C-alpha cells in the first residue's frame, strides 16, 4: 500500500501542489496524474525508453510531447519534462503518491488500510469507519484487507503508524512474556 517517499519526491510533490493551488486545478492534476501513471504502468516499452540513459533527453521529451501534448494540462507536461531533464523520472510514482497524500491532508482525509480476519459486512465497516473518523478527527479513505492469520480483532495502518488490536499480536506479546 505504501511507497517509501524520498525528500526529493516530497519537494516535487510540494511544487505540484503549489502550482495546482495557483491555478485551482487540484482535481485536474490528480486525474491526469492517474492517467499518466496508468499509461506508464501499461507500457513497458515506454518505461524502458524513459529510464534508458543512452537515449537523449531531447528524444525523451519528444516522446512525452507525442504521447501527452493536448491530452494533459501543459503545466503538467512541462513538469514531466523537468523530471526527464533532471533525471528524476524514477521518482514519478512516489511523487504522485506524495501529491495525493498532501491533497488528502489539505482536505482532512486520511488513507487507512484496515485489516480484518474475515470480510466485514456493510454495518461493521460503517461502525469501524465512524469510530475511526471520530478518533482521528478526519474523513477516512479505507482500504479493506482480509488476513485470516490475525485470528480476531483489527489492524490499522496509516501514515507511519500500525495499530494492531489483533489476537495474533496479543498472543505474540504473551508468548514473549512467558518465554522470559
């Protein structure tokens, strides 16, 4: 779920957020960044070309123009070109994730992975979300995962935190105490 985000990615994402704020186009950038990510994810050839150091920067920029000109905001296209020129395109995915996290923070949203031992029904999910939103004082964007090995309870992962209320973690803690 989470990518390690470098300081470089944070700086580029911050610049994107500032540019989006100047032009009031947060959603446009979010949507287009997702489209760009999808194009790169679906084209291994494009990934190879952009990451190949033997291909000139000018050729890479021509390729970006051919693919994205008139399809994405010009400022965003220029941003992609800067990443190529500065040899930072390898940071693109983490920049996109960081941009998304910054927008969520700005909008009082938090992405949380919620792990349960069984698939939760709508009512249980609603109760968990209500309590979590009240506790964290923000809107929760959940990712629901099932992991039978936690036996019972829930595990919450967000930001740099893991809150583990599972029976598995309690059994591990108890085992450590016994084996001292």
